């Protein structure tokens, strides 16, 4: 009972922390908007208030700042949710959202669209299509393999990632070094600079549709930790469960990468941190991953917008923040992740 209260208290604290970071992210930037001004502007949409604020503040808030903050929260939460799902399904603390090649496939699709001179909508569309296409290739190849299903998925994902990575490198080699190549390189580094009200209706429903089944089935993920035979004895179709979770996590990954580029470490490190705070029970660690991932992405985006005169790619900052923490985890846990070595109590 005491443990349950602790986990609920952790989730409540993470919710408050996420709200705080979300609000700060809406305030901070090259054009500072005070907290009271944000409240007044938002309230004016439902209450008859006088426009006692500069018109550019309302323009920046609704056309630039809020779309970026909302997209960043969804992307961070989505990548963390996908990473937590992959680590639970594969029983591998090193699993991450790009394990099945979705990130590299989406990166190739975006690079192809940029090299062909397509617009922003086409870049998102091709990135998403190739992200899903890479997963289709993985599953088609795995159907012809007789080895362990989880191992086959991982190995095939590495192969597909390598192929799409090589194809992306070829596009960069042949791209115009004065225009196209810098655009491709910057996009692959990861950024929310292209966030706008037109991209939100496309990506947010996809992330939401992918995350909901994972959240609804998160208690079943606990059963996978006791072994497939025991889980089947409890009435769980382990093959179908893994297929649903993998598909949903990959859908989330493809959607996130299609709008933000390749942002690493979020889906790898945040699930570890959430298990440290909320425990290894997926019923609590999965929501914790969502909240931490969204808050982490917003915090990194604040730094990306304010540390230098030019915007720093988020992928660089997330690596600076994630890599040292992961080294700490390796030193702390040794060669075996303790959270995967314990069975969840029911």
C-alpha cells in the first residue's frame, strides 16, 4: 500500500513538473512573453477581455510558440513511450525507438524530399511513409526466418537501418553543397523549428492513436516479464501482444521523426529514469515515461532557443544531456539492468 502511494505521488509530481515546464517553454524565447500576459491572451479567447497587450505577442504565441511547445511535448512523450514499450517487449534495456529502422527510414524519406525540392508537407509525408515502409520490410524479412522472433526483428532492423543510412549518405553526397546539403544535414540533427499549425493536425492524431493502445495494454506488458509460457497460462496471447505494441511504438516513432528529425537518447534514457522514479511496473513507469519525455523535450527546446544567437539542433543537446546520464546508469547497474532482473509483483 505504501509503495502504491509512492508511485501515485511520483506521477502527481511529474504532472506538476510537466505543467511548469510547458508554461515556461511558452514564455521563454527570443520574444519573451510574460506569464500574466499568456494567461490574459488565452483567457481572451473565451472571456470578453480588453486587448491590453502588444498584437505581436498574440501572433507569436498562437502562430509560433504554442504549436512548437505542443509538438515538442508530443514528440518527447511519444519517443519516450515508444522506447519504454520496446524495452519492455524485447526485455532489453538498450532498446530504443530506432531499433527496427523506423528512424533511418524516415530520415531517408525526408532527405529524398528535400533533395527533390519538395515543400514542408511533402517532407513530412515522405518521411512518415518511408518510416512505416522500413517496418514493412523488417516484418516481410522476418516472416522467412525460423530463428527467435525477437532476435530476428532486432537483427533485421539493424540491417534495414544500415541500408537506409547508406542511402541517406548517398543523397547527401550528391546534394548541392551550397543549399540542399545543409538543409538535409540540419534536418537530420533534429529540430522543432518547422513546427506550425499545419503540421500539428497530421502528427498529433498519429502519436495519440499509437500511444493509446500501449497505455491501455501496459498492465499486460508486466506479464511478459515472467516468461511467455507463464503469460500464456494467464490467458495472454504473447505473439499478438508483442505485434500490437511493436506496431504502435513504430507508428509513434515514424510520426515523431517525420516532423522533428532524428532526435536520439530520449527513447533510450527517459524510460530508465522513469523506472528509477516510478518502479518497474509498467502501469506506472509508462505514464511516467510520457511525462518525463515531454518535459525533457521542452526543457531541451528552451535551451536550443536561448543558448545561442542561432538555434542549436535539439539532437545535439539531447545527446549532451542523455549520454552522461546513460554512462551513470551503466556504472550504477553494471552489466545487468536491475529493473529487468526482477519480476513484477501482482
